[in-house]
C-alpha cells in the first residue's frame, strides 16, 4: 500500500443512510479473484439503468463529481455482508477517503487493510460537508492525516479522531503482512534457533 499523509481532492456525495455492501458492489460482480477491476461496478444499480446506460440523476454520474477522491455519505455506511470487495471497489473507482457519521465495523476495518481512510464525523459536521459540496462546484477538501484535520479553501477547519495504531498503518502504508515483514529478521532468527 502507498503511505497516506495528505490528500486534496474533489468531494462526491452519496446522500443515503445504510448504504450496504451489496449496493456498493452487487453480488453478481464478485466472481473476480484479483482486487482490481471492481471500480467499474461501484454502486452499479444506482449508477446504471436496466439497459446499462448511466443514470443521470445519480450523484457520481454528474460531471461536477468526476475524478472525486473523497466520498461523503450518511450513517451506517458499509453495512450488510462482510465482503472485502466493497473497499476494493471504492478504491479502484478512485476514492481514498470516505467520510460518514458511522460505519459498519467490518467495512471500517477493511478500509484500513486496503489503504482507505474512513473518517467519522458528527451528523452536523457531515451535514455541513454536504452543504459545501452542493454550494461549490468542484468542491475540494484537504485531508491531513498527520494532524487529523480537514480543511477547505472556504475556512473549514475540522479535527477528527482516529486510533493511533490505525493512523500509523496508513501513514506508513502498511497492511497486516507488511507489518509482520518489518520483523522479518527476528522471525528468521527465531526459526533458525527453533529449527
């Protein structure tokens, strides 16, 4: 994984509560074994009609949100089944940060394992981000993970909480395997001693 320190990007809204993993990546697209290629199916049933044409009313299909790397949504984002394909699809589409008032636990943990920063903010703070996103075409946020801050060019300055262990994982670009490999010399010494 790449280290995550700061990110400045366009914000895209998905203004719905209880966005479940089947909405994020529908089950019919779970046949791939690699982690890539899922972005094209992100929010498929909302992004496309039955004929496969883009739904012009869905937020992500609007030109003002093209190239967005920060997603904002409502409470209980990522609920439903525990498929890791959901963060794979989000990341493959181009989102590196998801902001919501709350996340389903398994989805939240899977984000960190895949290099995505999930940020929990209060309902009021998320409401304000939705207002700013609607008011300013091409609205951008800067996410500063080192200082746990969000800012924009219109004076926004918000702090967010994050477990220090998870913050360090993202700052250093580590997943569980990379963390273990940091102790490769000790593991090798132990294996040599215990044959």
